């Protein structure tokens, strides 16, 4: 536990978001705030390079199509309302008594609980904002469009790092129920949100891919640090599987 303490203390001091050590060392506090995030290969390479400089900072991850899945704990600071974001390393995972599979399964269930879910019809959202301006922290927003074939935008309460919500069965099951379709198409508009279309005869994969490609190269639309992928993903509802297109 000594390394765990020193690692967390270092992160807290660096971020100037200090918590009492007894709060940070509470394993249940760390575990209960674990979420996963989808990141680009470029961001993954940056994190991996930092970890190579300190062997004890090796971290669990999963390759997911052209992206990577990593784990973090969003530890709340009751003193000022801020959050200390802690990368889950191999050592922390071991201290928590979790295997790689258990870590994924826990994060899959916990992420929507910890970050919340905000879903809105894409056509109903202002071009200047991604999510409604005011959202109670304990309330999810499931604002499906009236038109069944209209796309939706999926994000979370603070509109940050929400793309991994597509990997949460509890979220996708509600989307499937609304559309009553066998296939969904997911556009990774950024690390912060995804756009989801139900299958229809009007779906043009090449058009979608061109739009994503162009948006990712326009910093006014998608800042370089927010880029996720140039691909779109086909989600087969019956098997809950993804195919990169």
C-alpha cells in the first residue's frame, strides 16, 4: 500500500487538489469511483510513454478496434467540489483485488452511474452546445426524439470523456428499445460524445466517414486533443458486438 499512497499523493499535490490521506486510501472510495474511457491511439501512446519511465506506473488497458480503453477513478474532494482523476495502474488494480475481466465488468456497470447519462435528439441540440446547460447531478437525461429515425447524441453530465458509454449495456439497451432496430451506427464525434443512428435505407457509410474525417481536421469543430477516430462503428444489437467500418 505504500506505493499506492505515494502515487495518489503525488497526483493530488501535482493537481493542487488535496484530499485527506485517510479518504484517498479508502479502497472502497477508489473502487466505487472507477470508470473507463475510450481514448485515441495518440493519447494512449502518450500515456504509455509516461508509464515506461516508471515501471510501477504500468496500467491495465484493452485494445478496442482502433481505440484503447483505460480506467480511472474520479475521486471527489468534499472540501471544494473538485475531482481528483486517478489512473488505475496494475498495482492499484492488484490492491483492489480485481482481475482485468473484473475491472472491465465493474467499470462497465459503474461508468453510467458515476458520470451520469445525457441523451438528446441531435436535431434538437444547439450547434453551440453539446448537452443541456443545467443538469441535476443525480438525474439522467433520456430525451429521445419524437421521430424514430432521428439520430441522437450521447454524452454525460459534464460533457467530458463520455464516448465509452457506448460500451455500457445498461445504456445501449435503452437505446435499442427506443429504436427497435437490429443495427445501430455510432459516429465518434469526439472523446466527449458519440452520435448514434438507427439502421435505415438512408444510411450512407461513405458519407458518414467523410464527415468525420473532415470534422477531425477542422480544429474549430474538433480540437486536436478531442479527436477520437475517423471510423464509424456498426453495433449489432442481438449480439452486442461492434464492427469498425
